[in-house]
C-alpha cells in the first residue's frame, strides 16, 4: 500500500511541477514558481520512498507541503477570476496530496512502522 501512495505522490508532484508552467503562466509568475517548487518536492519525496524506501520517514513532510498548496491562492492572492484555473489546480492537487500524506502516515502507524 505504501508503494501505491508513493507512486501517486510522485505522479501528483510531477503533474504540479509541469502544470505550473502551462496553467495561467501569462497572468502571474508567483504561482508557477511556487507550484514548481512544491511539485518538485512532492515528486522527490514520492520517488525516494518508492525507489529505495529512504523517504518513508518523510511522510509527515508531505502534509505541510499540501496544506501550503491549498492555502497559497488565498495567501498570495491569485484567486481572481483570470487565475481561476491555477487556483483550482492548486486546491485540487493540494487536497489530493494532503490525502496521500495522511494516508501514508496512517498506513505506517497501522503496520507498526515508524513514522
């Protein structure tokens, strides 16, 4: 189950990093760089856990990254109508990443592995 969570986290991170430079790029430059950085972090955490198991201890780190992703449109202020697709992408992707992070932590506790 942890491998599935890691693989999905990697996929979400790659999606976020790549989509950040194609969705609403012409409106705001804060959003793409923020999303690219958070997406890269999620992809690295997912890949490191998936490939070698090294990153399993970093499951809790995925939660604040996802929470930041959800709140960024409101903190940075790109919730305006022209930025709706970027805002929606951040909130939906952040919610998915948050659920994956929480699932990983709960799965590790369920199996008795150290979080």
